[in-house]
């Protein structure tokens, strides 16, 4: 059975969840988030422009703003799931 495609938001959340466990090299992020490297790189660039992630040498780290976004997303997802939406 085919797997449902993830939305861009779900991919962003997956990347941020990977980074919430600690700073990672880009190739490790792509593997853990199950993404092609080039697609992951574009999303990381967009997240960096918005202040959700930052580069620390050869690794990428989540920022406090990224952690706040992840927490807010989790709360909204829980609420929507609870309401059955």
C-alpha cells in the first residue's frame, strides 16, 4: 500500500524534531527525516532565513524560535486530533 505524501509543514516538523535532539550534519538530517538531500537543503535554507535553525560550523542546530514553533505545532496538532478534525 502506498504511503501518504507528507505536506511541507509535516516535513518541516520532521526536520525540526530531528534537530530538537541535537545539532546534526546535513546528511544526517536528510537520512533521519527521510528526505532527498537537495529538498532538505532548500527547506533548511528557508528555516534559517526565518530564524528557526542556525549553522554552527558543519552542523545545523535548532534555535529557541524553532523550538517554540515545534511546541506550538504539537499543541495545535493535539487539539485538532482531540476534536477529530
